[in-house]
């Protein structure tokens, strides 16, 4: 008896994955005093809900750009040619909210990012990018 509508051996479609850097400097009061890092992570996790996955990385090795958040596309986004989008300086509620809104709309390759996010996109070194481009 089959329990899902997909064919046996066919992988389930994966949602967007949001990786939030927290460790050596991203997400620390030492580098960003006055930012409520725990509340920001909670807002991302709660806001995205079941529309995506959130994972926390100890360090993404892009410390000069902190706070770094990477939005990796869903299966549908990857099929459309999207790659992970790296965001720098994610430090305030407006940018955090735009990340949540974008992921809930489908993320890279499925939905255009809110205009504000274009100001925060950066391209990390190839070695760093390889960590999440798998």
C-alpha cells in the first residue's frame, strides 16, 4: 500500500533552505551590539514555518559580510536554474522580514526577491560558495 502520491524511488520535492550564520562573528553581540540575534533567528524560523527549512551554521567563512544568510532554492527553483543566494548585513527587521516573505513565496528561481534584498546580495569566494552549492 502506497502512502504518498509520488512514485517509488522519486525523491520528495525539497523546499528552500535558509542557512543563518551564527558563530565566530555573525550573530554575536561583540560584532553587532544592539541586534537581538535570538529574536531574528526566531522570526526567520517562525515566519518561514513549513514553507522552508532553517539551519544554523557555526561559520560560513564570510565574516566581513556578517550577518550572513544564504537562501538555497527549492527543488523547483533549482530546476529553473537558481543557485543559492548569499545575503550580507542581515541586521534589521525589514531585511529579515523580506527574507521570510521571499521564502514563503517560493524563493530563488520561483519568486522574485523583494527589491530591498537586491542591495544585500553578494558573491562569496568560490571556496566558501562550495560549502552550500552542493
